[in-house]
């Protein structure tokens, strides 16, 4: 999902932002489908629930921390003004 963020950072026109978002979404769909297939094929049935819960937890925990610290670290990166949700 870094592609749309990079496109916004480069201030590309809206049509290119749409294309970058579509490309990132398609890549994410393929990645998630592959991951689900591998988990079902390789993890024993009695451990699938715990494995997927730890996997989901590992994917979700970094997002709020990244949002929190991006606002606080924006002056270090040269940003003029962070978005309001990043200031929390």
C-alpha cells in the first residue's frame, strides 16, 4: 500500500493516484489470497485459528503506532504541516 502514498508524496495528478491505488489494491488482493492458501495448506487444522489470529494481530498492531508517530516525527522529515489525525 506504499504506492499510493508515494504517489501522493510526489504530488502526482489524480488519474495517476487512481492507477496507483488500483495497482496497490490488486497486489494486496493477490497477496492475501496467496497467504490464505498457504496457511490452509501448511498449518494443521487444530492450529489454524491461533495462527491466523497471531498473523492478523501482527498486521494490525503496527498501523496505529505508525499513524501516531508519523505526526510527531513530521518535523524531522521536513514536512511543513502534518495532517490533524497524526497529531494525536
